[in-house]
C-alpha cells in the first residue's frame, strides 16, 4: 500500500505540475474531452488509478476488520482484484490508440 501511495503522489505531481498533456487539457477542457488522446490522460487514466487506490484502501479495511478470517480474506481478494483490473485498464498499453512504449531506449 505504501508503494501505491508513493506512486499516487508522484502521479499527482506529474498531473498538476510537469505533464504537458494535462496542462493543455486543463487550459481547454472542452477540446480535451473531444480529443481521445487528451481525454485518456486527463480523465480515464486518472479515474482508473483513483478507483484502484480506493479499492486498495477498502481491502486494507477488510483486512483489519474483526470478521471471520474467511470473510476478511474474501473481501481483500475482491478489493485487490478490482484494484488490479482498474490499474490494467488505466495503463496506456503499446498498440492502443493512446499507447506508450513499455521501455524507452
């Protein structure tokens, strides 16, 4: 969970300070929502990662609850599964319209 929190902090720093995509999207929201590349970076990617972050936090709550061991385990598995699916859906995979190379050499 700490790694995910650090990644979210780095992502917010990039989103609000360093990314040329989001600077362009924030300056003209209407145009950003019409263009698929900017819409992915300004809305879809951020939304999927926030969903993943919330799901991991919910999984931690399930892990700390005083339910039966089986219920805690099932709650964690469901929450962490949702988090993984959201992260996979929010990654700009190579070959997609908004894809990025996995390694830049």
